[in-house]
């Protein structure tokens, strides 16, 4: 069933609520007001084109539309997944409809923004239907992600193994050093203890005593 432009306006505005409804009621009076130089006065018809322009001027200013269009033109997948890129591509394409008004044009621009590892692998596929192209890009994108994840896991495993070997080697040298120092310390202690005993004997002999009491009383004096 065909729908006229006037009916499109009625259907679209029937969903308005709150501030949008207040705006529309005021705009409707303005848009339908008779032209000043026409007699007798005849209310103007609010066509779909006039409604869209009024709505966009209110809720989507021209500068904003230009900015969104520029973002769409320069859109790249980058670090996004294919699904995330597809969602953003479709959202921004609403501001550049003349660039995606056919399946072929839409698919060509979608391919252009794909990440290099996905785009180079999808060149062999010539799907003209955009939906099929997205399905294939998603599959390839997941394969690429898995490939890089495996590479990262292998890299991390090699680094971890290298760190374990280095830690094991460093730990062995360190323990050996400790043992050497420990034994050396014992030797020094024994040597010093022996020297101390010799000095004590000499002191006792000089004082004429056979015990440590003489030395103690001597220190007291």
C-alpha cells in the first residue's frame, strides 16, 4: 500500500512525545501558515521534504551532519572488531546516503575501511550483496584475531621460559655464593676465637691466677 508524503509526516509525528511533541505543534503552525502574498489565504502543505528539513535543523544541525559525514568518509576499522566497525559504518552512513545508495557502492566503501589483514584476505571474495560481504569479513576477522592471539601466546610462553631459565641460573650462583661466604665466615670465626683464647691465657699467666676472677678484679681496679 502506497503512502503519500503527507501521510509520512503524520505517521512520523504520531510517535512524538514530550519536548519533541511541543516542538512539532509549534512548527506545524509555522509550516502550514498561508503564504503572505497569496489570496485568498491557503494553508501550506507540509511535505515530507519540508518536515525532514525542519526536523534536522532542530535536532541535527548542518554543522553536525557535516562532521558526521566527514567521520564516515575517513572511517577505518583500526582496533575495532569487524562487527563493531560494521555497526559504526551503518550509523555514520545515514549522514552520507549518496555514498551508499547502492549495494556496490556501500560494499566498496566498507572494504576500503577494513583493517589491512582483513582487507587483503577478502579481495578474492566478490560478493555484491552487502550483508554477505559483512558475514565473510566477520569470519576472516575472527580468523585473523585467532592467528594473532596464537602468536602472542607463543611469544609470551617463550619469554616466560627464558625468564625461568635466567632465574634458575641466577639462583644457583647466588646460593653458591652464600655457601662460600658462610664457610668463610665460619673459618674467620674459628681463627678469631682461637686468637682470643691465646690472649686470655697470656693475661691469666701474667696476673698469676688460674681463673678469670683475677682479670675481673683487675678491671674493677
